C-alpha cells in the first residue's frame, strides 16, 4: 500500500511535465507563418546591415541597392512616403522609392527629391528596354547615351521634368537591361521645387540651380550603389 501511495504523486508530476511539453511544442509550431497548404513558411526580407546607424542593403533578388543611413527614406508603397509635397519624390508606380529626408534646403522653394525604381516586364527585349521613350513622351524622345557590358546594358534619357501650377521638377530616366533572365528596370531621379518668383520678395529662400545640381549628384550617387547578384557594380551612362 505504501508503494502505491508514493507512486500516485509521481505519476501526477510526470503527467504535468508531459502536458507542459506538448503545449510548448504546439505554441512553437502555431507561431510559424503558414502557407496555403498548411505547412510552415517564411517571408523573405531585404538583407540589412546589423550595425545600427549604418547603411542598409536592399535587394529584390536580382539587383542590390544601398540605402544611405542619413537623409534618405525607403518606401515600397506611396503611403509610406513621409515627405508630403505638391510634387512627390516618386511617381505612383514603383518597386522602391528612395526619398530625400534632409533639412538642408528647409524654408526654401525646394519641395522633394527621390529615386524611383520600377520593374518594366512590358519591355521584354534589350532594344525595347533601352530605347522606349519614357511615359508621357513621344517617339522623338531618344536616349542621350547608352552603355553595354557583358551582363547588362543601360541607357539614359535627358531631362524628363514636368511643370504645373507654379511647381516643376527636373531629373533623368535610366533603363537597365539585365541579360540573365532578360529583366528590364527603370530608374528616375527627380527634384521638385516651386517657382521663386511666385513668392513675395524676402519671404522665402531660393532653391538655386547649384542646389539642384548638388542634390541630383546625391541621387546619382545612390544609383552608383546598384549591383548584380555576382557583386558586379552597374555603371550607368
């Protein structure tokens, strides 16, 4: 009888430990994302630097970009762009939008600046990718320069700016054709500003031609970080 009395509490302890182990396994498995067939899956995320305050590496699997740690935000949807202005830093359709967040030109006629990155699956051949006029331009718009390497080719269209209601933008449009996989990408640099002459004298600082050129250089520097999976840097015209 003594042996049976001592065995009962021991069995209860073992049962509690077993229940706890089953619950822990269930909790761990239920926290994993589930695919459509009910199996655990994971969502790929951009590769990022592990050092706080450092530049961040962004990749879509074909191209890799470096987002500067200062003065540039990243959006993958128009609602994520934190800079609000009459001329947005990127037009509506993009894969990535790297938009300028610096305050260097505060209280001036500067409005926004950014680099738009977009995939162009509709431009399925190298010729179409490099030579098709930017949206809104007719066939007279030709690339001002092209460049060809072993694994890719690229082109650039000159000023693709626009103007409306006292606001205007300047920038260039670049195309990149990646020969492996026959993929076409489009990059547009844009600097938006309002017209200085529309303001009463002395009420606002002028965002000068030199300022615009300096900011365009920063946008082009961001383009210089683009590379292929092999690590080869992409050189635009």
